[in-house]
C-alpha cells in the first residue's frame, strides 16, 4: 500500500465528509493505493457514527474510537500502530490542512529520500495572538533541538513507515515528533511550505495554554533524550561539583580560622559565619543530587528499554 493517512479528531463531524471526499479525490487522481485511519479521540458528537457508516461504503476508511478524550499524542500513536502504508501522512480533521499537498509530500519521502517531511504554514489565517507566540515557540524549539523547522506543530506531516514504528508518542509530545525521530536515528528531516486554510467548521480545541505546556514538554523531552539512560552523568556531575565547592569553602574557613589563632587574632567562631552554612548547604545538596543520580542509574539499569536499540540493517551469513 502506498499511503496511510492518519487523522486524529475530536468533535469534527461537520468536516469529516468533506475531508474524506477530498482525500479520496486526490488519491484516485494520483493512482495511489491508500487507507484513511480516523482516530476518534472520545468525541461526544456524531463523529464515530459517521466513521462507522462510511467504512461500510468505502473500504479505505477505517477507524478507532477511544472511550474518552486522551489527547492528540495518544491518537497519533494509535494511528501509527495501525498504519500499513509505505508513507504515513498525518493531518488534522478541521480542513485547515489541504489533502492536495499529499502527492508532493509522498514524492519527497519516496523519491528524495527524506525520513520525515514537516509542513510549514508560511501564510497563516490565525489571529496575531496565536501567530506571535507560535513564532517565538518555534524559534526556541528549533534552537534547542537543532532541527531547522519553522512550524513544529503543523499537523500535516509525512513519514516513512519505519519512522512511525520506531517512536512512541505520548503525553503531549506530538509537537516534537521530528525531534523524537532524530533521536531514533532518522536524520533526513525536511520541510515543505503548505497551504493553510481558515477553519470552516467549529472552534479550535487548543488554547494559549499549549504554548506553556509546549515549553515544559520541550524541557522534558530534551532532558530524557540526553540523560534518560545515564542520569548519573547529570546529577552525579552537578552533585560532585556542588559538594566539592562546599567542602573547599569549609576547608578554607577552617584553615583561615587556624591561621588567625596561630597569629593570636581573636575572631568569631567559624559557625557564626554565614559562609559556613552556605558551604554546608552546598555539601548537603551535592550529596542529595549525587544520590538522585545513583538511584536514577539503578532504575535505568532495571528498565526493559535499557538495551533497546534501533537496527537499520543486518547481514545474513550462509550456513
């Protein structure tokens, strides 16, 4: 099968008929074999009823329904598990992503050799209150991850099938799928300018809080990817440095006190100096950080994922 289209949705029954017909029209025009996976994220409208009825008419339409709303990441992860096409296309169900972009995305994956291609809505129809925070967020994400993308959060993306089978999307990490793919060894990441269309039905399901959560998720995934399997490298290093600084400070205070006594100079006790307590606190915090890294190592060593590595190719010997 050429293409699997994964569409996460929540209360989008008004747009589904038009979106399905549009995808079907594009696929037939390009002679693609395809499937559409509608992932109903616990909709409370008639979305699932439409998916069920449409799947009886069009065998290319398939669906999964969640019992409640779990979020976009969970929907994408489920869609990735079900997808069987050589190329997997994701798009939102609100008609703001154009299916007309699918052939070009497919060619970039199959002919130009990209592992992942992310859409860039260069011209947006969103209000300025969304555009400005989005630009700041994308600039920060690009700098932190080292991936030169203008629109991390664009729902229109294309992947090689083995990319989506090699990553786990959870929480709210759907914004950082390109970074997760890069960490999994898929470095051929491209970008394509795509058309952004004004929302035709309903209202957006995301508010400004997504930018706050987006930064927190960025910190989380950046930390996990760097130190998830070696926490001692971070906590042990910080703890050792902090303990060493505190120890040297106390040693200096003690040595200076002895020197003053040898010179016959009467001064206040070492314990009366605020620097003593600062140094002592540094030693205690350093010890705690070191122990946190040690415990993290023990947990990491016991994890079932500790030796999970992605293998690209393997030679076969003749017996």
